[in-house]
């Protein structure tokens, strides 16, 4: 099959995704951005989403943090109806209300594989447990793993990673 690819602005596209989820469908969403690095990559990976009926701390969720601005980040805290989110590749938090959590990732297609890595599987749970506990050290790990480190930080004669 030959597919045509079109890009739409998130404020147009993602409300349509939410409508499909409310109808009971699951949606495979190509991931854009760097906020869930180092394990989920921009343009490479996809998330399988379902409607988020009871979001929990640790869930990777699609949330509308302001009108038309959606993020796919992990819930790090729920206090009443206040939700705190943080992308795995981010050092700062975002906030929304429980009612703004639109979907939950139930798995990811990573590294071009056709096999789903489910979020309730041992691999994802182990990664999540470890990575969330490394928060104070993550800034250094993310710096070391970042592919766009200027050459001067890589050492003289080191190959470029871009």
C-alpha cells in the first residue's frame, strides 16, 4: 500500500484523536518532540492510546495543559483534581486538571518495531520505576545522552553525532 502523509497542527489533529477515543477506538499516535527522551524518540516511535478512565501516578498520558496545547507526559502526582506531569526528558513540570487528561498510553511501538511494548509489561514498568527515581540525576544523564552536544564538549577530533 502507498500511504500519503499529511501533517496537521496539534490543536486541530489531537481533538479529532480524542473524539475517536471517546467513541471507543484506540489510536496509534506518531510521537513528536523530545520531552519523553531518551526512550521515546521524535518521529521514530508511536504511542497506542486509549481513553483514560482512571489515570494513575506513573501513567504516560495525553493531557491538554492549556487550550489546544497537548502533551504526552508521565503523571508524577495527583492531588485532588490537580495533576502534575513531567516528560521523561524534561526537568520541569506541567499542570492540568484530571478532566484535562484525555488518553492513556497502553503501549509504545519503538525503534521501528511492529511489536508493542505494553506499559503494563515488565520492561516498561522496570524502566519507569528506575527512571522516575533518577530525577535528581537525570539532567546529567540527559546531557550525556543528548545527540546534539556541541563538538567542543565531545573532545577534539570526536565524530559529530548530528
